[in-house]
C-alpha cells in the first residue's frame, strides 16, 4: 500500500511517500480501505518528535480516516453493526496516512448520511475531542456560555457548532478580523480578535461581568491565568493543548473564591473502551445533527496524499479555517 512516513524528525519536508505492507486487523479491529485522511495538529507534533505514539501503534502519522470496511472477523463486524463494504470513518491512534488502516471496531462510525468521504475524514479527531472535553468532562449545559480559544481551528469550528446546536452561547477568539467573521458565520455569538482586543475584558463585557461557564483552551502558557479571570463562578477550564507553553502563573485565590476547576486531558492514550463510549454518544447525539445539516464539516483545503508536506505547511501557517484533508483517490 501507499503510505506517508516520517523520514526523520523535522519540517514538513521529512514527510515522504513510501510503500508499506497493508496492516492486518487483530482481535477487536477492522481493516479500512482509506479514501481520505484528516490532518491534525498532533500530526505536526509527531513529525517534529514532540508527540510519540503509544506502544504498539503504527509509526505512520494520522489520527482519523474515512473509507470502506475491508476486513475484520464476523464477530467484530457484528459487534460494530457493520459489514464489509460499509462506508465508515474512524478515530485511530496512528497509521491514518495510508491506503489501509486498522481501527478498533468500537471507534468506527458510519459515514453520516449526506456526507462524502472527505467530509467524513474531517470528523473523528475533532468531534471525539470536543465531545470529550466540553460535554463528557466539563459538562457544558444548555444556557451556559462557552469561550473557545482558536475558534477558526478544526477544534474551534467543531466546538462552535456543537455548543450552539446543544443550546450554549459561544464566544471565540481568533487571530484576524476575517477569521472572527468566519466564526460568527458558523454560529458564534461573539468573536474577539486576540491581536487587537483583550479577550478577558471582551468576555466580561459580553456576559455583563458574569464570565464564561466553560473555557476550551489549546494555548496554556500565559493564557491560563487570564482565563481564570474571565470564568464565572463554578466555571470549568478544559485544557487540551499547550501551544503557548507549559509554564504559567495563576491566582490560586481566584481559583478558590470562584470555585473554579481546571481539567487537562489528552485523547490518544485513552483506552479503546473509553473511546468507544465517546463514539456511542456521538452516534446517538451528534450524528443526527450532521445528517440534517445542523452541524456541518468545515473543510479548508484538500490535498492529494502525496502532498502531505504542503498540507502540514498550511497547518503550521495557521491561515486555515477548519480542517485540512488528504485524499487517496487517484
């Protein structure tokens, strides 16, 4: 099979096309003939040597795929409610940049009706991550206010749409007026250009001084202490990445007085059983929203798989709005 490997840690140019043996599904796994692969920020970190794969996981990058079921035991297919040839998308721990990929059966979901393979490949990583952090962990409820840092990212556009569809008010930050406008077009109630505005002051202004109930943060660093300032009482901060650095200083008194919670999480090392629970929740609650168009994939650009290096360069430029996808279709 064709695959994209990391020839050595470094810039986008270390990604190269190669030939690999197709993987063989083990117990509890299905083989997927991949038509499209999503590109995500962790892929960039892995390429740089900053995000090692868990033990036993393919060294090929790629955390989400869409394609057709090409193999698996009768028992595993039945357990997943699938059959050979079914169109699926899947969350994987690695190996997604390839024409064939194995995925735990519980992490395979049917392609939502009305979506193509490119759109389906853009779903798993961001939808699993957003669902886990906003609803499974932070407990975002209808009527509450969410602040999303980086609203134009793949995670951001997913968080905007899911939170709005499920009854929350959404404030986002983005790095340009154009990106802010794109976020509002997707449903955000308010957008803050963090290069020219103070997101703390703006969040408090939008909420009449009360603050946000939940913050979804991919930055950390100096942002963390400021985010506590714009949280409401009993607010929850969900930290999912540290693009701004791992060191921060916070006001512990503020944490106490407001009864705030800070929760950090990563998805990749979690168990298949844990991710299967998330998959079932997505299928029951979110897939119907996708099928009626209340939530939509946001695709910024599609690249042939052989141009994975260009896709990574675009990801690192942070000029995109939404998802970047590789396609294996000739």
